[in-house]
């Protein structure tokens, strides 16, 4: 066992359920309010009552977005190792289970941490500039969705509503749409400013956008998803996360088609699809590749997915090698 003890945490908005594993078995269960002061107090009590060395006590929890921020901040400040695992991995590792509660979930999370320490990937807090980028990116997405909810019906109403009715609806929704456009532009300016003022981010975004078809929005999404290209060990893992790698589905004599997984970052996949469409709309090797494969009888969406995959591999490679993309690069073979 790599750690003296393991604390499994089931996170919810209002409270945290905790399970402490010592000597290979659950020795304590508890619940604490999800605020920094309560978490600090509980860890102090555990340190004294269970004789824990916090720096040798692993905290393991599922990825739950903002609800886990208080716990992460407190544990990090106390130099506790933190493992944030995808919920699907923990669920699959538990096999067929019956019954569910927050207390049971906390113990299952803790036992996962005990059994699979060879798969551990310790969490480190992202840089402040990356957190700001993520917040701005999420706000931008929400505003774009809201604008679409208002503007699309408005265009449809114009063809079927009377002039007076359409003018009435437009008088209320029009100013909101214009305000959203203004706010989205402000967010874009702020994102560009953050990137320009950070040498490391600026370099990565410049490298990514040097690939034909890949724009600023996709570059920022890539940087956020990969945590500045530190989250994934190789390009294939990133491509899997983006949902652009086809997997074989066969069993015995049944030979199924290769299909991409639905377990993916859907936003990143959507952006890569737009990049692929942009790449094949302009002259170049990707357009030639697309036309050649379609002429050979390949399904258009299958070829587009192959181009999405190629874009991911290229993005990862140029950032890893710290170079700009060279469309005339010649591969050497020994």
C-alpha cells in the first residue's frame, strides 16, 4: 500500500460523505458540510482521533465539477495527495452492484483507491490563468446557446407572424440578442488578452492555430481539456477523449463495424468536426485525402472522422515537439 490511509469522498452540493480505509478495511464513516471551514475541522479531528499523517493519506473522489472545489483547496493546502477519477471508471470497476446510497458510494470510491493504486494520477491545481480561461469559455458557450434560443425562433416568426406581432416580439428579444452579442465579443477580447499576456499559452495557441482549419476557439478548448497538454500521455488518449477513434465491435463470427464511442468530450468533438469541414473546403492535402477516400467508396462521415483524428494527432505532435505546423514536412524513413 502506497499510503497509510485512504479517504473516499462522495461529493454533493450540500455535503460530503467520507469513508476512511485503514489496514485494508473501512474504519470510519462520516458526513461533513461542503464548506471549507467544516472540511478543515473534520480533517483535523481525523488526524487526531485516527492518528493520520495527512501528507500520507490519499483523498480520492469522482470528478464533479465545482462541487468539489472546497475539498480540493483544503486538501491541497494540507499537502494531501489527491486522486480525482472519472465516475465511469469507478462504476465499471465495482462490477454488478445492488443498492446505492451516499455512504455506500463513499466506501466504494475508497475501495477503488485501495485496489487500483497502480493507476493513480495525482491531481494538481491548474494555473490561475487556465481557470479563468475555463470560466470564460463556459460563460461564452452559455451565452451562445441563449442567443440561439432567441434568434432562431425570431427568424421563423418573421415568415408566419403578422407585421405587428413580429415587431412586438422583436422589440423585447432584439435588445437582449444585441446585448448578448456585445457580451460575447467582450469575452472573446478578454480571452485573447489572457492568452497574449501568458507566454506559454500564447505559444501553444499559436502552434495549434498554425494548422489549416483550426481556429482560436478550438485551440482554447484543446488547451483547457488537456490542461496545457499535461493531462494525456499520448495523442491516442487525447483522440479517445475527443471521441474520434473508432473501436472494433466484434464477437465470435459476428463482425461488427468500427464505431466511435459516445463517451467523449462532445464539445471538443463538435469543434473538431467544424475544423475538419473547414480543412476540406480549402485546397490542400486533407481535401485531397477526403476526395480520394470518398472516390474509393468510403462513407463521407467516416472520412471526416479520420480527418478529425489526423487533426488531433497533429495538434498533439506540434505542441509536444514545440514547433509550428509545417504542411511541407517530409517524413524520413530509415
